[in-house]
C-alpha cells in the first residue's frame, strides 16, 4: 500500500466518523432547543440537518468498508 493511499484512507475515515458525530450532536441540539423559547422551526431545521448528516456519513462509511480499496464509486471505460 502506498503512503498516499494510506493517508487518504485514514483522512476519509476520520471525515466520515467526525461527520457522524456532528450529526449526533445536531440531533441532540435540536431536541435540546425545543425545550427553550426559540422558534420551533429553528429546532426542527437543526434536527433534520443532524439526521441528514448522520445518514450521509454513516452510509458512506459503511459502503466504503464493504467496497474495500476503492473509496469512491468510479466507472471505468
């Protein structure tokens, strides 16, 4: 394995894990904001953004683990 491929794999894994943690934090923040005197729309937007971030990054991480060496989908001609 080349060193650049190793660094790329670690970087994208870290990116997916930190994105998933951001999604969890935004979900928690959305629930927490609903208990205070803020507009309800803001808390729902934060909650939906958290769910989307968690879904995108967790799905990408799982698919990347199944795919193995190729991290992104590429079509060869």
